[in-house]
């Protein structure tokens, strides 16, 4: 039996629609994406006062996204809200993993957190992104700083199947981004988590300007390098009990 198609989250839809909205609605949309918790708990007038916008603009934004009004969008955001991020490392470790086997316990907790995070990744979103990579004329992979190793691994794996199509953005360094080489028909994979690198955001914006297909791999739908992405793959960078964010 065919598996049902997973529905995109309202935050994903909002971020993907931003570039096509009027400028004023873009500003309101960015405010909602960056303050999705407030959007689910505060009145439309309160949100408008904080955003410096007309309350009616929130209704117009919701209708532009296909909802009947602001209440419909707010209900969808409430339904889709994910659990709060884990506490900082010091708080997560205080009073735990003590004793002679604490290091073994930490490793076990890390594997458990990684498995839980992987189980929450949308297989449908991964499948549609893979199809976009399959039909792309060229594939550009943009990952910098902590995400450079992820970009290099993905580049290596893709070149096993399409050696002439896959290429790293900024192969000679983050100052040499080759952004003018993006074209319609290409796919650009932008990888990042907070705090986001400037190079990844520039790569994503260049992909949109060139009409290339943007595939964002990010820790949140509100990530600046995910804005306007046709495909968004989310991962939980802060879910690991270890000190460093997880890139699994």
C-alpha cells in the first residue's frame, strides 16, 4: 500500500513562499517565522504592535498562504510546534552520569538521542529532495565552518553516481564562492545551523536569484539560508546530550 504523502509544516510553507510575497507581507512573514511561539500565544494586535505592522497584514499573510484567516494559520502553527530545545549542556549534565561508568552512560545517551532525532526526519521530504538532485543539471553543495565536513561527505557520495555534476561551493575557500556559476536547472544544497555562516546565506540567496532549485538542510525552518527553499530537510542540532551540536 502506498504511503501517504507527508504534509509540509506551516513554517516550511511560509519560508518557501516569502520571496513571492509583497514586500510588506515578507516583513510580517519573517517576523512570524522568527517568533512562531509568540504567534501561537499572543493576540494579533499584540503581534502587530511588536512587529510595527498593521494587524490586518497578518490576516493578509494568512490568506496569501492559503488559510481562511489569521486564526487558521495560528492554529496550524500551534499544531505543528515542536518540543522546546533541550537545556544547555551544563543543565543537561548536572546530577547525571556520575560514577565510574559515566562516560559509558554519556555515549549511550548520545546514541539514543541520535536515533530519536533520525526517526523524526521526514522520509517524504528526503525522497522529494533526492528526486530534485536526480534531475538537476549540476549540483552545488554549500556548507561552511562546522558544516564543511558534511558538505564534503555529501559531495563525495554524489560524485560516486554523478562525477561530472556535483561540486563544492567555495572549493578553494569561503572567499571564493563561485556564486555566479549557478544557473536555472541546477540544484544548490545549503547546509547550516545556528549561528549560520554568511557564506551559506549568500549561497542560498544566489541560488534563488539564479532560479536554481534550493535544497536547505537546516536546524529550523526559520533559518536564513532556508528562506525560499523548494525543499527543506530539518535536523536537530541541539538534541544531543554532548557538549557539541549533533551533525548526524
